[in-house]
């Protein structure tokens, strides 16, 4: 796969000077747990990036539950972690795939190409009896030049146009019962954006590892490869594994609606199915 690397790759490259590791472990139920887990132990050389404090911006009236972070603030954190445009970066979470994928997408959006997700995450790393540490690394400040790739991002206006003109495919990445509006444990309204199809993000993984490319292609075999696609979820996090696997399956015209359903419902005029 182009955007995923296994634990053997990381073990082989862990001491390479050009490689940086991002620990993105997080728990929606316990927001402080990821940082505490990192402090307890982590992959040697890994720097912690928190979903809510580092990989998301401040919550406002619009923008959803995990809006984009301020680019300049994120760049400062990347540079402090020793990440430059030439650095090879690999991100991991605990194996869910979505938190590491959020970091992966953000670096792609900033124009960084050599960034990957660790298949199986930290759980797989520990199961392999690979080295861990509690030491917090420090790096010489790097220089990161932003080259924003706006073609990866969809805003609410583009989604509204897609609903009205039906000129793009909207993919709702949440589990089916949330898509259907049968259950909504987080957001204030239930249902989905009109016209969206349902492709639950977790179906792209098995036992915390991404399915092979041929199986990803089968997941999306009902979609024309030349289609313009916008993926969303509840808050722009779990949609990213679908973004990643669509790319692996050969789809080129894919965007992420970062605000996702939690942003969509903040506009009273927006309809819900």
C-alpha cells in the first residue's frame, strides 16, 4: 500500500535520522488517556500529537466538533518535532486507524508527501514485542514550508452544491445505524446529508489492519473511479480512513469534509435525511 507501513518497516527504520514518529493515541470517552498512555510508554523517538489540542482547532458556532487546526500553530508543533519537508513521517494510534489517519491527512493537506500510517498501530507494535520507552525525545527545530493542497478539502458550500446538483458522490463513513438516524450518541441531530451513500469506515480494516488494495477496490466497486467524491463522518476523523483507502483503491478526486455532519447540522437551512 502507498500510504500504510507495517511494524517491520518501522522497526527497520526507527533509528534513521530522516524518520520521525507521531503518537496519535486518543480516546473520545477519555480525552486525556492518549497523553497519559504516551507518557507511560511509546515507540522510541515518538512525539505525541493530541487530537483535540494539536490536530483540531477551537470549536465555534460552525466547523464541527474537530475543526481544522490553525495552520501556523500546527507548523510550529511539526517544526518542534523535527519535521521538515524532507522528513519521512509515520503516525500511529492504538490500532483504530482513524486518529493516525487524521494526522496523515493533515500533513498531506499541508503538502507533505512522505507520511504514512502504521498498520495495526501501537497495539500491533506491542504484540510484536518491539521496543518501547517512557523517554520524551527532543529534536532540533526544523523548517517546514507549507504548500496547501486545497483540492483535498471540501467546505460546507461545496457539500451544499453537491446535494443540490448531485454532481459529486457523498460518502457517509459512519456506522449504518447512525447513517440511518436510528441512533445518534454524539451529535444533536440524527440522520445523514441528503443523497449520501453509506460506506462505514471500519469495513476497510480487519483486526486493526487495513485490508489489501484489491479488497478496498471491491468495497468501492459500485463507484465510478472518475467520480468526484466527498467523504464525511461525524467530525472529520473517522472519514479519513475512507479517504485513505479510496486513494489506495485508485480514486484520484477525493475530498474530506472536515466539519462533517457535526458542522452540517449547525446550519438551520440544511436538510437531513
